[in-house]
């Protein structure tokens, strides 16, 4: 079983019951518990109910659903249903660990005064092999302690018991290269050639599982310095969410214009690791290298040492407001909307072929 946390900040709101939409193949959501549509605030509770089904429309039991913030954890029952109750108003991410490519998540509600999320989203294409990494959580927890050996009596069925991370912990996962937990990375030199795991200098990192190649940040004040930040800019109206963003930042990098589009152009011009097809990663791809079993930063620092525990731009515009784009936080496990004129970090990616 290949499990992976995927993050999607989708257009969502809480409305009256009776509206159900299926979102196929996604296993995480960001939504808002919002009181704008509540007729009588004294009579309702904030509840998210959901159902996890297999690709053949069969219920999937014992699937873990976690909220952030709050770290509320529930599991699906024999009918594939779960319920999160007594939620405060606010924004929540729902993280659902389930078999990759076999999940249909159907938010629903049956109580007149309970509200449920309605999600709409365009499919997100992922380059590389199309395979998904695991979460990087190779430990288990009880009610008050993390980083325990798996399984934990009374708390069975946790993320750390399944997938590539569990196989790696048991010494049963074959890797091409190295990496923490279930990750499989190879360091590359300036021309794109493989380097040994012990190499002290490298320019890029290949994810051997997904097939994506990632830019390695530097700490030398040069073009790819880890401390440089950029505004979000994409002039292509077919992929910018209807708003090109902000191009006129000139103070947070060494280029004439410190925006994402200019940075992609500059990196392609120098043919980093022998390639000129570098691009901005979408939110799914960025979350794919996030190691959720650690924080500050939430990434394998043996392969990505120059990574600030901070916000990184994705190529994905917000489904709620095209003036925003999605930011992924490498200090933890958050995805939020950010105004395109914000200055934030960037890590580029390319497909191997």
C-alpha cells in the first residue's frame, strides 16, 4: 500500500445539508467552518462528516482522518464514514491517509443544523512517474506522546504502520539512493550526473520514487541562495487563475526582477544540472517532499540542507481568489492562500524526461 499526504486548498464553504460532491483521488483538503450561512447560530454545531470509498465504490474502513489545527484524529467505520464534531469556526485542513489512487471522499450531512464542506477543484497534474511519496511519518503516538515505536496498544491503525515509511523502518524497502523514512533520493552534480550519498557538494536532487528532480538551494549569496524571496508572477492567463500576479519586486534577490517567472527564466538560462525545463512546482509536488515526521524544517535535511522553515510558493493559484496563490509551509504541515505580491521562498522542479 502506497500512502501519501496530498494537500489541496480548495474552494469550500459550509452550507445546509443535502449537497454532496465527490472528489476523486485526493486525500487532503483545506476548508473553512464559516457562520455566514447559519440561520440560527444557537441551534447548530460545527460538524464535518465524510465517507471514504474505494475506486470500486466500496467502503474503506480504518482510514485515519486528522485535522490541522487541533490534531483531532478519527478513523472511518465499517461503512467508510467518519465524523468530526464540535469544531470551532475557522480554517481546517483534513488529512486522510488511504490507498493511493483509490479514494473517493464524499462530504455529506444529514442534520438540519449541521454543516458540511462542499469542495470544487480542477484536477492537478503531477509530473514524473505519477507515483506518490509517503508522509515521512515513521513513528506512532498515544494520547500524549509522539515518536513511539509502532504499533501502540490501544492506538492501532496509525500512519506510521503503513506504506513505504513502515517498510523502510522494518528494513524491507529497496532504494536506488538514500533518504529518511520511505523517501528515496539521489544527489546530482552540476551536469546532472549521479553522486554518492556521501557527496558534500551537489546541485540537484532526484526523487527516485516520483521521478521528479529538485533544485538544491545554496547559501552563497548567488542566484539560488536559500534566503532569496520572490513575488508570484505568471503571465500565462491559461494557468495563472485569472491574475498574473506581481512583477515589480527588485529588493529580495540578485536579479533585476525578483518574481517567480523571472527566477525560472534565470535558472533555465544557466541550464542547472544540464537542463532548461525547470518550472514552479504545484502544491502536490511540494507536499511530496515534505517529511511530516519532523519540523523546522519538515524535509530531509541530509538531501535538502539549505531549506528555511518558512513559506514556499507553489505554481497553483487559489480556487477561492485568483489574486492569491497557494503557499506550502516547510516548518510544519500547512497550506494557505497568499497574496501574489507577498515575497516568499521558491524551490524549482523539473521532470526527469
